[in-house]
């Protein structure tokens, strides 16, 4: 998804956190000089989302269930992002989407 986001011209910030990353645990410098629309992918953090929402339009892309939070979606995150960006998925990306939907 990172490559797709860059390909369509998004300002991409990649977290250094591993599996289970949380938005509220990002280093302060990661969330500076943001564009008017901020797209957060599979990185829950309701408090930080609300804070960012004061100055930005925040779009959440996710399809997981977390403790106390259900972000279920029939589409995988890459499918959601492609729809948002108006991009088409290639065969490889469609395979990733199918696997992601089937696994979760």
C-alpha cells in the first residue's frame, strides 16, 4: 500500500512501530506538517485521531477488531485505499487484498 500511496502522490509517513502499532505511540515528529486530509491505515488511536481531527479531515482505513473497538469492513485496507485514491489494483495487489480479507 505504501508504494501505491506514493504512486498516486500521497505524503506518506511510515511508522517505525511493528505489528500492533498505535497512533498515540508515534514519535511527535511523525505528525507534523500534515496535509489537510490525513489518512490513517490500520493504526488505531482514538484520542490522537480526535486531536488530529481538530485541524484536519481524518480518514480511517482499517478492517480489524481491536479491544473495545470494531473497525470491521468487508474490504481489505488496500481495497479501501484504492477506492479513496481512485486507483486500480493490479493482479498482485488484488491477491494481497483477497489474502488479507480471508485471513482476518
